[in-house]
C-alpha cells in the first residue's frame, strides 16, 4: 500500500488562535504577537485589545456596513509587486472596499511589496509565510484564505475567494464580476485535459488494486466560502501529493502541488477502477466531470495561453488564443511545454475580444504592458473594459496617416496597414513581415524574427525614418 511521507514544519491552525509549534525540522509556526496592529490612532486600530492577530481575529468582521452582503475576496499571490497596479486601481474604483470586496496580498518578499505597492488604501499585505515554487505555493494561498475568512465575520454562503497572480488583470467590469460570482455557492476549477491528470496504480493490504487519478487544475481557482473554510481546515494534509502521484519523475505525470491540492482536499482523488465516465461533484460549477474528455472542463475564469497538450484544441481558451495571436496590435510570446505565454502589448481589438469572452481575468501580463495607441493601458482598460458599455478612444478614430505602399532601402515594395492603434507591415520576403502599434506619427513593430524597430513618419507623410537611420519612401496609392 502506498503510504504518505512524513511531513515536517506544517502550519498549525486553531479555530480562534494561532500557536507556536517547533517541528523536528526546526520550522517556526506563527503565533500572535503583542503590540499595536498599525500606526493608526487607537480609535482606528483593528483587532482585539492589543493582540496582533497575523491574519485578523477569526470570527469577527473587521469591516463596517452590511455584513450579509456577499463580498469578493481577491487573494493576490505575488513576488514583490502587483503588475500593472494602475489597471487594478481603475477596476476597484467603482466598488467599496470592505463592503463589495477586499484585496489581500501575500508576497514572497513582504518588504519589497510594502515599497512597491502604491495603493495601500485598496490592498492589504498579510504577513509572509514560507513558500517554494511548484513544491509549496499552497502555503501562501492558504495563508490568504485564512486571512480572508478571519475578516468575514459571519459572511454569506455566496462570498467568493478568488486566487490571482501578480501577472493577472481583470477583463470585466466590477459590477458584472460581482453579480456573476455571488450568484451561486459553488466553486470554479479550470480542469486540464484528461491527458494532464496524474494516474497511478495503488495496491492495498487486502490485495485490492485501484486505479487512482489526481485531477490537475489551474491553480487560480475561485472558491466558495464553504470550500475555502474546508481548505483551511485541511492545511497540512496531502503535502505528499507530488510523491504519491510521482510528479516530474520522468513519467507522464507532471505538475506542481498547487495544481492538485485544492481539488484533492475538497473532492479527493478519483477512483477510476471500472472506468467510470463521469463524476457528479457537490458545488462544482461546470460539472459533471468527465473522465475521458481531452478538453478543459469545469469553469475557467482566467484566460492563459498554453500549448495544445495543456489547453485542449477547441474551447474558450483556444478560441481567444487564436484571436490574440492573429491580432497585429497584441504581442504575446510563444507558449512552451513548461511556461504559458506572456503578453507585453494589447490592442483595442484584444481588450474588446477579452471583454466579450466568458473570462473574467487574463494572465500572464507583463508589468508595464503597452497599449497599441496613444493611451496608457490603464486608460484603455477604463474606457473599453470597465465602463458600463465600451467608450471609444478618441486617439483611435482614424487610420494611420502613413498607411499605404512603400519602398524600403533596397527598393523592394512594402505594404503597411494601420487602424485602431495596430499596424501590420508586409514586404516581399517572409522576413519582412512585422506587426505592432502606432501613436500619431510614430510606429513600433516587431518583425517575425523578433527584431524590434521604431520609425517616425515625416510631416509630409512621404518618408519613414527608422531608428537606425534607414529611410523608406512612400509610393502613390494605398495598400490593397
């Protein structure tokens, strides 16, 4: 029979207190510390007397207003900052912190976060716990869940706990998101295609042999209050999942602890003996779960572009991926077997496509991601995504002034198209294809080989002067 490995240094949680436990491995477990919670005057301090509860006093709400109104708890797991924080500022601007939402942040480096995060009136940084990429990020997300539950008081069954990364951005208005997530008391898991699940054969003392599957899911889950509380109660359990399912040991089973832990503690591993075709799971949105489907399942709230093995071939993820790849104003790296794609530039078309999609978030978005046009990314999100209906951007009302046919410095023809802040360039040779953005007379493009170039259109519109001194000349007529 397979047995779990002994785990050292597990965080121990009591219902109404935190204690200090020193394991044989010498790991320190958090305890309350005496002293004021913040530097605020006495009448503005939170907490019980002068006790410093690291994650807030359990069972007591720290917020005012209608405690029975469902809240969204945005739980940020970050390294040293929240990417594109200005976009999140615009997103939260229409909501009331402590009534509609709370935003908690766990940082790999707490000191760096306190220096980097500017909107401390929107975000609350909790004390950091030890985490390790792939092997134990759940310590950080569980600390966030525990902190959020400690702040809800009674809460409501429709409270939702949304785990997001530092490279995530919202792509729906806050009101729409709040209405959607608080409409039910289920949890959202984006389940990887069946070929990504971990499968093992287990033999028990009585000779029984069982085929067992660990269901692999995206780590950015949305949990109900019931499931969040259950996950916190299960802290310290199932820490041996990577060993049990022989992940990353040269077999087909791959993945990280946070891609299996939450489903396992809430629903368990699946017994596939007898080849059952479906599992009906309680409060699992998007079910039932099918055992032979090689597409994503459940409910995927966060868009990310993976390779086909991990994303499937025909679903909401792949459809939005195709649209973004084809968009000249969006710059997205190629996904690899180990890493999803990252986005460094978005266009108006991309933002509108994201907004009309079924997704509520998108990742991985690079910090200081550009917008294809003259506006900042935050301004574009505010107008196109977060407004009740998309507001047109004045700077994108007309096509680019230099659109048409050109001759490069080798006298070879090149066609340039420019609209809505996005630009495409196509010469005779395959290497002379590029895409990018424009703002008034300036263009920025990336060629198919990865070469980045900038150019400025002269006042008369007859010359395009590149950053390296090369000059292209305009010919008559527009590009076809």
